[in-house]
C-alpha cells in the first residue's frame, strides 16, 4: 500500500515549517537514509531523510511552501509493484494537505478521479475521512461512499485491508445500524480578546505612507523570537538583581592559562569562565537550578547552561550540558563548535532545547550593562556587560583602578525568590573573582 510521508516534527516546539527544497522528484527511486528534502523550522534548515525505500509516487507539497503543519502529508511513496493508480487508496489527508500549496493549479474539479481506490472510478466524491475518539478511521474512498449510501457507521466496522483499512468488501457485508448520537456540545465561550500590541499594520502603513521604506518579510526565526519573548515578558514575573564583578584576578589567571595552553591550540575567553562560574553557582545554590512547569517545578541535578549566540536575523541559545563537570578547555571547544554551527543554522534541536539558566554577553559590543528577557523554560538569565576600567575603593580603603564588569540577573519570581536569587548572583561573583577555585 502506498506510504504517506508526513511533515516531521524536527524539534519539540515545532508546529509548522517551510518545505524549502525537494532533493527527489516524482518517479525517483528512494532508499532508506537518502536525503529527500530540506525543511526550514523557526531555528534552522534541516535535511529530512527517508526511512523507507520505494519510488516517489507523488509530491503533495511543492518546495517553497510555507506554513506546512506537522503531520500533514507532504508526499506519497510507492512500494515495489505499486503504480500511480494506487495513490487513490491512501488517506484523505493528502487532499487536506494540498491546501498548503503555493498558487493553486487550475484543474477540472468535476472530472472523475482516475484510479481512485485501486482503479474503482466514480464521479461521486467520497465523503471525508471519519474519525473515532479523535483518531481517523482508515477506509478506501469507495468504501466510504458505499457506507454513506447504506447509512453505515464506519466506526463500527472492522477493516480487513492492509493495516486495518476498511475496504469495499467490509462495508458490503455490514448491516446498516444507526450512528451514535453526537454528544451535546457546550455553549462556546468566546475567546478573550487579544492583548493590544500597538498600532495595526494598516494604521502604520498609512502613518508612514509619505516616507520611503522597505517592507521586510518576517522569517520563521524572527516570528518565533517576537512571539515567545513577548509572551515571556508578559507572563513571566521578572525581577532584576545587579552586581559589579572585579575582573583583574581573572584576567591575570586567564593570561597565564592561555600561555600554558598555547601548544594545544587552546585559547580561553572570559565568556568560558562566566559559563563555568554560572554552572558551579547552580550547584552551590541547587534550589535555583529549576524551571517552572505549570503546576510544579522541575529541579535538576546537573547544570545545563544555555548561551545566547547572535545569528543573522535572530539568535540561538545552544545548551552546554553538565557544564559543572567539564574543564574550561572542554567548555571553550564545545562553545566554539556550537556557536559556529548556530551561525550556519546547522544545530540539531536537542542542542538548543533545555537548560535552566542562560548567559547573554554583550560585553564584546561595548555594552556596559543591560537587562535580558528570560527565555522560557529557563528561570534566570545573566546579562553580562563589558569589563571597564573604573576607580574603586580597595579592601584597605584606598582608591585604586580596577577592571569592573557589570552584570544583571533576570529572575523568574515563580521559581527563585529574592534571597535565593541574591545568593546565586553572589556565588557567580565569588567564582569569577576567585577563578582558581573553579579548578578545584
């Protein structure tokens, strides 16, 4: 029986994607492991491999189509001995999926479908595929038409066809029975009005009608960033904690380590130390190593730290897992690899999903300090500014000059209270101002 190829969910949060490119065409032979298509999610363009072998019978969704829902039929694969005439026997899902295609092709909607239901041709269209308990019932188009004519409830018929599909013989031998009455539906409650987000598109277009501008189309990443961070800022109760961190001892220690590591081709950055300091602080304050999960909190044993990486048109937050256990050189190498592949949009979903804590460092851009928005499900994010020479009062009371880095910890108050957040930020400060202790 022809095999339906469905739009895959390439990440836990993916609901729809763009079928960017087909690598096969109708009539091509496909083997398991072959690259069939490229699918663009909100985060990356990923290759989609075949899991079955056969001949590409029909491409349902053309390349370049946006908004293809997960589990929509995108193509139909024929097994050995099958032909295009067998495609009519697959689920009606393919008909629904065709609504995603970019410009509709002209066709004679009144003409009978050739080969519909293994060569059984009828001008009367088959009823839509029925469902039972939310699950679709598989039946050939001809079987659905006969069932409708006889007043049969397909939910009460057992299929004898491949994979339990209901075929012509099953409905011809069945006795008509009244369908179960549909349960009474509750009165629909009107959805709450959407929260105002500013002037509408039409209003803005009129406002700037006399000014030259270019309309920039939003890609999947920008849409996702806008939606999720707007939701986060509105729904996550943020509060902010700030500390200045003295960097002179860390900079001196880093210089010494880099000289020793130079023969190995390793060069540690300040950001590597910050990641390590945060990972250890989550172990020192384990109650802060948690996320909000609706009706409970999830508290973690390991420190999985996400790091914001700027890419064209948005950002990724690849996650360094078990960061508290890794050496500085291992963290440095892993971070460089993740950042390089993030900028090329080659990260796999498991590499940027998860973690309880994030770091966003804009110091290399000359930013002194800023407040970052928490990216759910994280419960905190550390915003890191540049190290700047400033006058400070030393431990002996004398005025001196030191390299000072400003940090702001944005905290989800549902998970971390003020005192716990303060202890977490103090632990991060202590680790960075005493860098040798992070190697103990």
